[in-house]
C-alpha cells in the first residue's frame, strides 16, 4: 500500500512512524513534513491551505490511501477534492468537518442526537455574551466558534478577561462565540474511527492544555498526555461510543453528510455524569503520540478500512498493556510568538534508550543541515513503561537530554495519575 500523510506536526510524525512499521506499507510519503518525518518518509512540498494541492500530489505518488492530519485542510474541503478524484481518504468531508470547524454546529448536532454536553449559548454580540455570563456564572467558559489551533477557549473566574476574549473573537470577520456552563471533573480524550456507519474506539488518553505545571497559565495546543487512564471507569469507552460517538455519527449520516475518519471526543467526567466538551474532526495532538504508541494492530489497514467503508469487517484492535507518556518541549515564549531558528542538540542521545523516542513537530533543517526550531511546540518526547511511573521516568530522562536553549516543558505530565490522585466522580 502506498500511503500519503498530509501535515507537519508531531501528530503526523506519530502517524508516519506507525505506518512505517506496518509491513503492508510499500511506499510512505508525507507533505510538507518536518525534520523528523524526513528521516522516515519521502517528503514533498505541498500548500495545505489550497484544497486542490493534495490531489496533484496524490496523483504524483499514486497513493492508495491519503491520511489528512490537520484540521485546516479538512475544513476547506481537501478530503472532498481527494475523494472526488478517486482516492481513498482518511478524513471527513468539509461539511462533516464542521463538527470541529464550528462549535455552534457541533452543539446543534449534539442536541439533535441527544448527546450529553454543557448547556451553551451561541453569541453574536457583546450584550448576548454578558447575558450568558449572568445566566451561567463563574467560572466563565468562552469558546471561539471557529478554528483556533487549541487556543480559542478561555476558562476563568475573571469576568473581565473572559469578556476581553469574547470581544476579540467577535471582532473577527463573521465572529461568533459559544458561552458554556463550566464542567467539573477530570477530562478524557477518546478517538473513534468511523467509516460513516460503524464506530471503532481507540484507547482513551488525557492531555494537558495549560502551559504551566499545576494547570496554570494560558491554553496551548497541548503540553503532554498519557495513556492508559488507571482511574477511568471500566465501562467508559463503551459508554462514550453508545451515548456520544455512535449517535453523532448516525446524526451526520442522516443529514446526508457521513463522517469518515476520526471523531475526537473531548469529554468531562462531571459530578452530574458524562459530558462532551468539544468534538474534533482529526487525531488530537499530543494524545495521538501516546495512543499510537500502545496500538499493536498495524495502522494502515485500519485507516484504509475506515476510508473505504469496511470497518465492520475488522477484527478487534490489539493493544499493549504498557503505559505511554508524552512530554512536549516548547520553544521560548510559546504559546506567544515562538522564538524559531534555534539549533537543537542532544537528539541522538535522547533517543538512545529503547524506552523513549522523539517525534518532531516545529522543526526544520537549517542552512548547515542542522535541526532547528521552526514552531511553538518543537518536540514530543514519548516514554514507555510497564506503568505510568516507568513511562514518566523514561520520557523525562529523554527530555533532560534535549538541548534547546530557551525551551520549556511541564514537569507534571501524568504525575497526579501516577500518584493515584485523579478521581472520576
């Protein structure tokens, strides 16, 4: 099977790594890739802001399967163009990708499907936002209706800060915000494969969105994650499929816009029960890095089955019992405008252990061929172990060997879970 992966982050590097290990993959291509992906796949230039560009590339490499990694190309219709050109595509249509592209659309789908979620109001004006704040009270939850690279959500007790975020979102062309009630309890990310009818869940993970230890500071694209979740209810995955993902997939199919790809359910296990925080229409970053680290079943056949409507024919997925922890090494000043072009040393040393490996995100090759930083989240460092303690030790030992001046990372990824301090209500 000849596979083309679109994207340039650590999520795509994780996909490339798993596909490279699949014996059924005879050729592996990526676009536009990064410095790490270059070592594992044939990398091509491709403008992912142009929905037609991937079609030309897929024809050039004669792809049997195209995997669309980021949300941007999906929301502008890249999967539609590829599908219309006759390619097997893992990724939803533009209309189905509105599940992520519009928070208001997702709320409408959930209401129609009877999916449990936070009470919310869609607001087009500041007065409506103020009224929603009065109705829901603090903490205030304000979400940009459109895509915001994981940084469009503000959760704060500071009403002024929440209002400032809402005003900034409303100032955009066609700007809208969704104001929600606050959801308590631990959060869970669950990815589910779907071909538009059948749903096959992966293993759950938990990510860390705030930039600083103790969940302090602004939201980021994600600073780390771990899997499995030793504190999660035994029936969690089955419950989410039954009450959340399958009804959502059914509703989208009934609307004439079947969803093909990954439904990423961001969940809260609240004192009042399971609630959906948000949906995404693609693999999440950094959770993908730990979920795929635990997947034994070869990946290409699984993604191809989803793309071609044959998920129901797959045998059950196989998983390692081992734990995986990923720690994100971020560039100086992230999540603000990051410092880029900084040489990165210690990459070889950090991958010397059999229990740890690096996945590149914001990296590139400098003029002298050395690897340099090229984005906010620079590296994902994955550690493996028989339990979370061992996986954490492996990940942080490798992080300590990475030399990126000015970089920062969280030191508490999976720590509370390791210590048994996470509780599901």
